C-alpha cells in the first residue's frame, strides 16, 4: 500500500469520526465541544479507576 493510500484512508477515518461525533452531539442536544469534553472527562475518570485497581 502506497503512502498516499494510507493518508487517504486516515483522512476518511477522521471525517467518519467527526461525522459520528456530530451525529451523537445532535442526538444529545449539545455542542460537539461539550460532547468531546464529556468523553475526555469520562476517559480520565476511567483511567484513574483502572490505575487504582
């Protein structure tokens, strides 16, 4: 697989992820930024719990 193909695949994945985040934010009635902040906070809390186990 050529480097150009890899870059194109990565860019498509990024677009797909952005669209998924946008759809989820709309469903929840919040902004994309608020949704991302929520996900990051949840991830940090999960990591803290896993570290303390």
